[in-house]
């Protein structure tokens, strides 16, 4: 089975405990092979992204939205650096969603999402997303149950509308184990260049681990649609996480198959104008 | 003289005809050396940018704003790919300013600029900028002379306020010759992967080349301040352009000397909490 098929969520009830976090499904090889495979796709990824950008600059309406969700330390930032970093930053728009501001809370939960959607030709990336509003919001009871319930449908409707409008939505849950998170938190405490990433509240959040897992399971099941399917990416191995998301991006772009825009002018005529122009002082 | 000193504009009247566009001032070496020098600064650039980002996430207020101005084909996009692309995209916010929309025109010319300013810790990049409002606006009489006049002062006041607020402003004019632009436009006409970058109007704009030069000279002279000085970067050689802007960014970040934030928690206490926590199911 291909890597992308291997990480694609199956429809139906979701049991995250049955998905190994340190596996490398659909890939025959080890760390060095995975890193080489990612590097090898860099040029094609960059060219397809530039073609999509060119299309967007020439009247096209299509775009890509990569949604990254996962527990703290699951590697959303590392994915941005190692995978999204392979393409021209000019065509990328990254939005990191934090706890909502007072203004954002005064609006519907999708208000800030709408404002961050990618323009035509752009690869938009959400580092956390509207899914926080059915994850931490559910675990921490930040909204009443009926409001959480309403949101699954609202999310599906939004994503269907995006897809209908020409946006390819690639949703990835970076799946790590509680033990791996513990190792990563301890590593942050051992490294002065990583203290700033550590928040004592992250340890409190760990006590809710089973409730987060359940919230993810419900969210994945309820919002795994044909238009915008979920991928559960084993993320204990950083190299596999990067390779998997690179592969998903590459396949999304290949599926769009963007072409260099045809000229909307006469090439010879324009060449002649340049060659015949009056001297410029 | 160092490269950065060599490209820094001298105060006083500006004569762009006296600045060679195909030079490599302040650098002893050729193309391969320049590319190697840029690659060699990648790791330090990326680390300093990450430190600045960490500072911004930890309550710091400082940021960097790189302003790129230049005639069509001068290489603003290439600079983004080759130089800005060296750092983590998570900490970068690029804004490409096009002809203003109706909503933007209904506001003061700085309205859309304010909305695009970098947040703390961010490397903001303007691909074109508020300077269009004293460049094309002057050449094409898009605003009355007294309004253009007002704008130089308004720009200086804005930039002074930015600097006072902790933003390091790095202003670069990518300086190419009319002959080099002609070659680059012809090259676009010869390459189907570049048709989309070609606009017949770019040739019309060339007839105004001397007036653009004059508009740049006035703008550079009027807005070359101690707080936010200009750099005129010879840009006929793409490798020198990339190296020069990489050098200016690196020196700006070195000047800020951002430090990894100190922990605002007790490291041993947090380590103990993790090591002693109850098992997670």
C-alpha cells in the first residue's frame, strides 16, 4: 500500500489506540532512506507549487490548505520547517492559531478561520485550526455540548464549500504517544534553546490525555468526509512525519496538475516591441 | 569596506546613474564565491531568526521588516526564494503589495501597510511597499503633487515609530539597468514557464524609465533616515543581490543579538513533575 493510502483514515468509528505512533506505514526503509526520499521530492514539490502560484496569479481559483493538528510536541513546527520549507515562501501562508482573542471569541468560531483561508494559488497552512474548537473546547468544556455538536456540522459545511470553491484540503493529525511526548518535554527541559517552547501547563494537559484522545476520535470520525478526508500520521519518528506530510502535499499538487499559464499576449509582437524600442537614457 | 557599508546609501542628493548596477561592491569574489558565502551564512541566519521568534513568543517586542523595492524583474521574488527562504517559514510574514484595491484606496495610503506590519518576533517582508505611493504614484500622477509631498514625511514618521517600537527596518532598492531589464523581459518571452510573469504593460512602463529613476532618487533622498536607512543593491548579478540582502538581514539580526529566553519556571521542579506523574492510559 502507498504511504498516503496507509495514513488515510478509514471511515467509521476511530480507535486511536490501534494506530501505532512509532510506525512508518507504507514506507520500506529507515531514517536515512526517509530523509533522502523527502529531499528527492523537493524539486517536484517546489515546481508544482510554483505552477499553482502562477495559475493563481493568472486568474485561477485553486489553492491548497494543509491543516496540522496534534498534541503539544507532536511536531507541527518541525513539519513547517522541514516540509513546507521546501517550497518558495512567497506562495505559502502559515497561520498559527492560539487561544482565541476577545475579538475572536465574540464572533462565531469560524470567523478567524475564514480570514486566514488561502487566496488562489496559495498553499495555506494551519498550525492548529478550527479543530481546536472541538478538541480543547470539548475537553475543557469551553462551550456547551450542544454548541460543540453544532460545530462538527459547521466544519463539514465549511470544508465542503472550500473544496467546491477549488481548495484542496489536506488534514493531518500528527499522532504521538504519551510516552513520546514525555520524552520530548523532558528534552526541552534539558536544552536552553528549547526552554521557550516549554509551558508548565503542558504537563497539566497530559492528565487529560485520554480525554483528548477521545475528543480526537470523535472529531476524526465526524469530520472525515470524502471532500476533506483525515490522515493520521504516526509522528513519533520525525523523519516519517515529514516524509508523510511531504508525500500528501506532493500528491495533492499532482492531483491538481497545475499547468504553466498560456500567454494572453502575442509573444512575437512583444519581443518585437522590446527589440525595436527607442533607446532609454 | 564591508559589503553592507558599500551598499548603504550616502546622505544627500542621490544620483542613481552613478551607481553601477552590475557591480559587487564590498565583495572580493565571483559568482561561485558569492553563492558559497550566502550558503555559509544560512545556519547563523536561521538560528538568529529562531532566537528572535522565541523572544517574540516570550514577551519580547522586537521584529525585523525587510522592504524590497525595485523595477519589474529586479528580483524581488528571487530574493524571497533564495534569501528569505533560508529561515524557518513559521517566523516569516511576506506581503506582496499590488495596485491598491478600492477599499485600500478609500483609506490613507499607509492603512494597508499598518495591517501588514510584523508582529513581535517576526521577520516581515514587503515585496513592494508604501514606497509605491511615492514612485508609480509620482510617475503616473496617481495623486496630486502636494499629496505626494505629504507622503515622504508620513513615511518617515511611520518608520521612526516602528523603530521606536522595536522593529529594525531594512530598506533595499534592487538596482538594475534598463538593458538588464530588457534581457530579463526577453528571457521571459523565451520561456513558457515564465510567460505568466510577463505583462505587456511592463514595456510601456519602460518608456518612463528616466522618470522612475528620478522618482526613486527623490524618494531615497527624502526617506534615507538614521532610523531607517536605504541600501542600493546592485542587482544585475542575481548572486550578488542575494548575498547582499542576506548580509543585511544577518547584520540586522546580529545587531539585535536575540537570546534564547530564560525559563520562567523551575526546571528541576518541572522535570520532577514529569518523572513522578501518574501513568497515562
